C-alpha cells in the first residue's frame, strides 16, 4: 500500500508541467496588482470568488489541452479552420495586442519591485529584465525552458508565507471563503469583474494548447498526423496537471487578497492602485520581511509570466498565419516566431521607457481581452463538445455546463470593459 501510494506521488510530481506553469503564469505582476487592490478595497468579501473561478479555470484549460491532444494542433490553428477567416484574424489580433500591453505593464511592475529591493533606476531594470527575458527564450532549449518555468512556480509560495506573517483573523477569513458576500456598490462590482478578468484570460487558452503540442514534439511527434489522438492515461495525467495548476493559482490569489485585506484594508489604506503601492504600504503595517516577500514574489512571477505572454502571442500569430512555430525550434528555423516574441518584449520595454501609464496599459489590455474572451470561451466549449472533432474524447455534460456557465459569467465583463 505504502509503495503504491509512493509511486502515485512520484508519478504526480513527474507529470506536473504545462498545467502548473499555466496556473502560475496567471498570477503575473498585473494579476498581483488586481488581487492587492481587491484586498485593500473590498477586504475579505471577494475570497469566495476563488472557489468559483478554480473549477471554471480547470474546465476551460482542460478543454484547451484535450482539444490539442486529440487534434494535434494549437487552438489558433483550429480556429482558422473552423471560423470565418475574418473572425479568426480579428480575435488573434485582439489577443496579441492585449498581450503586448500586458507585457509592458508587467515588465514595468517587475522593475518597480526590483528597485524596492536594489536601488537601481527603474529604466535600467526595465532594460535588464527585457533583454534577459528575450535571451532566455531564444537561447534555452524547450526542455530546459520548461524545467525553469516549472521551478519558477515555487516563488509564488512567497505570498502564502506573507499571509501567515501578517496574522489575519483566520475565522473571519474562512467564513468569507465559504459564505458568499455581495456588496451592492459599483466599486465592489468593478473589483469583482477585475478579479474575474484577471483569472480567466485569453492568453492562457492559447498557451495551454500550444504547450500540449510542444510536449508531443519533445517526444518526437513532429507532424500533425503523428500527434493526432490520445489515450485515457494521457488525458488523466493532463487533467491532474491542469487541476493542480489552477488550484495553485487560486490559492495564491486567495493569500494575496488575505494579506492586503488584513493589513491595508483593515487599516483604511484603500488608495492602492498597484502591487508596488501595496508592498510599500505593507512595510509599516507588517514589517520589512513581509514587504521583501511581496516584492520578491512579484519579480519572480514576472520572469515566468512575461515569456508566457510573449510566446502566447507568437503561437497565435504563427498558427493563424501559418508559419513555423515552437519553442522546440531553433531561431534559424522559426525566425518569424522568435521575431514576434522579441518584438512583443521590445515594445513592452519601449512603453516603459516612454513612460506609458501602466494603469492605462492594463485598462486597454482589459478592454481587448474583454472583447475577445467571451467568443473565445464559446469557441473552446463548442470545439470540446463536438463529437465530430473530439470523437470519444469530447467533454462531459458537466464540463460543458461549467464551460457555458463561464461564458455567461464573463459576459458582463465584456460589456463592462466595452463601455468603460
């Protein structure tokens, strides 16, 4: 019994990869800012949202993974085949531009956090991070890159530790988690929409799908025909990985909200716009160690999230416009793919050096993602439930119900972003 349990544990940690990386990348510096604002302004009242977003994220990301495992292709490539060409192009463009705005905001957030740790000018940090991340993706082989990403997820435990350092009122925290609380105030609903939009984001759909293809390529399945089809064990492993990643992602979000609610929110410091504001305000309330963990975590997760966003844009472009793609490829063989990664990060650097307001950049990213998210979610649920496309691997009725529920929940976000 003990040997069998031990082998299962070993197997579980061995299969962790694409899903865990995707979940961790969702907690990027911009996401940390959103959760910090949520805790500072809404206290513990939004904690219950993490119980809803966890299964929603798991279902949608699981659909993205399974679609690519069965068809052997990335999500954008399938959209090009199944949707009117103009619609596929428009959705691809929205995602790429939104990702670029987000990359700029995240690099700026990393630089501002790093300056709090080491007093070097922000512009110097922006250039250093940007150039390093470009080299990181261009020169490291996929197998090495995947392992680096996997280990970078550990930095998010900084936010779990920080929550225990600030000693929140745990009975109130747990009650707020399991008992939904709604404030009928426009500011509260806006914050809730922001939290939903941060957790369920289009770039993650394409990244999850692309990583499944990359994993197949890593194992020698270079053609679409050789990748087409899957088996029961592979599907179980993929869903275990994805479920772990989405649970981890929402646990981190939970603890960030707890930390900022217990400190900033409890002391009336509601004028917080970014994670940097939260980190600075934490120092007199929770001490230098909590501030150090909070800022270091933001730098570490940025090193993970920025390459994910830039690569997501490259996958979308390559699959939509049909040129060679993949982090398994060399720069010489996939020059346009790596060119898009490089361009996305360079534009992000330029945004920061030109002092583009990061809050405005995130606003426009939210607008574009809000426009793209609902139709993309609908397409994913439709593909995953199609007998013709997925055959015996189509999603269950329960998963499809959760999927359409996610579409319905994200609908207000689309209209809210569009009218802001």
